[in-house]
């Protein structure tokens, strides 16, 4: 291990990690991971509705003229 960042070493550590260490790691990752809200509240005919914003390839490259 000692500074070895090869994929096989990382996989071995992840597979053999103790449950309490895994739980701690997941909690810490949640603290530092950005949270993106992919829903928006909109008004349709006077009624407030919460809709999800689809994050697909079409979001970044919409079909132009199709």
C-alpha cells in the first residue's frame, strides 16, 4: 500500500474494508460531495407543481431542428 495507487491495490482495500470503516467513508463522502437539486417547482394554471429536470445527453446537446 504505502503510496501505491494502482487500481488493483485500491480494489483490494475496498473489497476488504471493515464495515465500520466503510460506513465512515460513505458518511465522509456525503459531507464533501456536491448535492445538485434536479427538480423545480413551477406554476401551471395557478397550481404549483414540482417537476424533475431530466439530466440526459439531450440536456447538453439538444436536437436542433429535428
